[in-house]
């Protein structure tokens, strides 16, 4: 199954062009550089570092279930709660 869109307008897509060249055996083509986007911020003493933990699962999706019926959602929630202290 090919999940990458294949429309006529995608011919300008550098990733699609690279994949097509790879399939043809032509790997010498240069991919154009990405357009400059937002610059990364700088952390410093006057700016706190924030770390976010996202346990993720809930509701009907319990995530992985271990050998002894341990549910992933229970484990990651405990870890997130302990880190918040």
C-alpha cells in the first residue's frame, strides 16, 4: 500500500522526486534545500526549561498489555504523576 499521495501536482515535491529517482536507480540528483522556517529558541537562566510528559492513553485504548495484564496506560500515568512531584 502506498500512503504517499501521487497526484500531478506532487511532481514539485522534493521527497516524491527523490523516491522516484531512488526507484529508477538514479541517486545523484540533489534535493533542493528546505526553505528557512522558524529559528529555534534559546534557553537561558531567565527562561525556564519545560518538560512535558504525555501519558497518552485513556478511555477504551489502554495501550499495550503486559505478560501479567499490566496496562501501559497505568504504568505511564504513575510515572507522569511521580515526575510531577
